[in-house]
């Protein structure tokens, strides 16, 4: 075998390896949401809207397994025929979802069935496995606690540097820095500064649900340099 052939073979092997590693790396995407201020309306949510949510962690926005094709940046919306059997979801997962999977108003209404239809059903996972993995992933990271460690609290008055919040989160996410998304860009009356409310962010996870880097750069509504994390209204 001449040298050129060996080189070609080596590269071929490497490329295949490289591709399969890339697929394994980004296995899941989980989105955390702070469900206080709506994205599309001026509604402020209260305890009545989410009776089981306790604010002990950020809520669960969505969760989807990744594929090597499509479905990046926007969750893959899958239109495969599906059946949904609520009793397939394990009881403890159901109780957990009741608490942390908040259902928004008509602008953002989602049920467990929608989660399964949109994000779960197209991948080779059983219904109970999909919800179980979702709960496991969400439980792994306590976002509220991670922020508290750096003296960041939901509060009406305090304005935080976006970078400061990202740094606090990265401690909990093995050094990964999530891209934050905000809503309601406005001028703060008191300070005269322009701020937004922290709304949600995504975390990319590998097969073992460890945070991983993504090569995807997705464009959403980014946060400005100054943000607030609004507290719940009672
Ligand atoms: C729903 O799932 C439960 C638990 O696995 C099973 O016993 C039941 O037969 C299923 N119902 C239907 C309509 O498939
Ligand atoms: C799911 O499994 C089927 C049959 O084993 C396979 O053909 C298909 O490619 C798999 N789909 C995904 C997204 O892995």
C-alpha cells in the first residue's frame, strides 16, 4: 500500500469517527424557563396560573432528543402519527411534571401530550422513557440554587449584568455557558437603564445528560447587557 492510500484511509476512518462522535455529543436539548413574564403578551403570571410550581427551580420549557439531521435551533416538530397514553408516564414523573412543566396561556399552551407529539414521538424512545429522561435531565440542575450561590435572586429592584448571570449558571453546567433569551426590553424607571427580563435558555446534553458544547449558533431574542429576574406576583 502506498503512502497516499494510507493517508486517504486514515482520513476516511477519522471522518466517520468524527461524525459519529458529533452525533453522540449533542444528544438532548433541555430548555429552562422562568415563567413569570410572558413572551408574547404583557401578562405577568402569578401563583394562580401555576398552582404546583414552587419557584425552587426554573420550570421545564421543552426537551427533545437531537438527530444528526434537522431539528437544530428550533425543536424538531414532528408530524408522525402518534398515540398518547398518559398512564404510560410513570407516576413519580407525572407528579414532577405537574410541578415543573408549567402550562402557559393560549399563546403558549402546552400539555404533556403536546410534548410527546412535538418532540418525543419521532425519536426511537418509548413514551415512558422520554418523560423519564426529561425529568432526570431537569432534576440534575437546580438553576435557582446555582444563581443563589452567586447572590442572584429573583427581585423587582436589582439589575444584573447578563455576563454575571451566565457565569453563575456555567458553574452548575460544567463550565458551559448558556445563551440567555429575554423578553420585554424596556427602560427601567428608577435607574434609567435599558433592561430585559430573563426568560429562558437551552442546555445541550450528551447521552449521559452531562452539559456539552454545541456548535450550533441559533438566533433568538438575545438578552441585552442588563437583565432582571422578576419575582412572582401574588
Ligand atoms: C395504556 O398504558 C397502560 C400501562 O402501560 C396499559 O395498561 C393500557 O392498556 C394502555 N392503554 C391503551 C389504550 O393502550
Ligand atoms: C429508529 O429505528 C428504526 C428501526 O430500527 C430506524 O430505521 C430509524 O432510523 C431510527 N430512527 C432514528 C431517528 O434513530
